[in-house]
C-alpha cells in the first residue's frame, strides 16, 4: 500500500513524480532543490543558503508525513562541485544528531535540474 505525501510548504514537483511516497512505514522522498516556496525563486546566493533552503524543503515534506529528521535513515546528496562539500556538510550536519545520523552518499554530478548546486533526497522510517 502506498500513500502520496504532498505539502504546499515545499516546492511542487517539476515533472511526473510526487514529493514523497509512504509505503507501509517507509517514506521515500524525492530530491529537493533550493526553491523558496514563499517567492518561487531559487536560492543561489551562496552554497550554505542554498543548502539551508533544500533542508527546509525536506523538513516540510517530513512534517507532512508526521516525521522529523530523526526518522531519516538514508540520504543521497548530489552536488555540482565537490569543492562545496565542506560547506554543504556543515549545513546538512546541523539538522542531525551526529550519533544517530543517517547513512548517506554524496556524489558530484555533471548537472542538476535548474542548474542548482545541490539536491538532496531522503528515506525515512516511522
């Protein structure tokens, strides 16, 4: 059984997919990019601001599923420049307890939607 999770507090999908799908107790969250939901504009001022917006968008989707970052068991981070890793990691890490942080991979990719610098997807479990 799957349930589609959507919230107006995070950017709407840019294509034929949903913000998240809940299957049993597992939430599969689509990648989020740094779109400010209030303005509809991309947050591209600097990599820390962009990453913060991405994490806030993910937080909104988690909340729509009655979850928090404590429920996250796996993340995938896609970045356009590995030189930004330290700054992205600094922001990302502030959302988790280091002792219970999820499993994760970070990969550099050639290009991301809307030419953003970072996209993050997550899997969470109730």
